[in-house]
């Protein structure tokens, strides 16, 4: 959640929980939008992002970082094998991806170093 004021995080989290609950109750996008004071399309987008947040939390890695891993061409196990040899080698593989900035690189390296990480 880069670019988000830390003071707004509780508000954003509450909205995320609320939109998930409303959708779980079977409300339409129009009804959810009305409840949240947004358009039906915006309600759908907020729900999609809420689902992404849930998936990121479950996986322990952001969607952006996972996309970089998927697109690097060597997969999770390939990156872990390279990490066992050299962190610099992993950095070179990941930096070939234009979207892989310092934050994503740090996140991926930390995630790869965890014991519970598998090919997922």
C-alpha cells in the first residue's frame, strides 16, 4: 500500500472487510456501491483488490512480487537454488524485469529465504 497515508489504513481495512462481507451476503455491485457511496464498477474494483489483499496475505507475498517471480523465467525453485549459491545472482535475474524495483527485490529475497516457501 505504498502512497497510502498510514492514518487511513484502519479506514481502508474496515472498508475492505465490509465489502467482502457485503459480497459474501450476496449483494449486487449496485447494492454494494450504494452502501459504500461509490459506483457499481468501483465497488467491483474494490472487491477485486480486497480479494488480492487476501491472496497476498495467504501467500505472504504481494501480487506484484509474485508476478515478477512468474515472469522471470526460472520459477520459485530456480530462484531458491540460485539464492543458495549467490544473492547477487538472484538480484541479476530479478532486475532484468523492469518492474522489479528495490522494494520488490527486498520482498522477494525475504520471501525466498523463508522455510515455508514452496513452488506454490
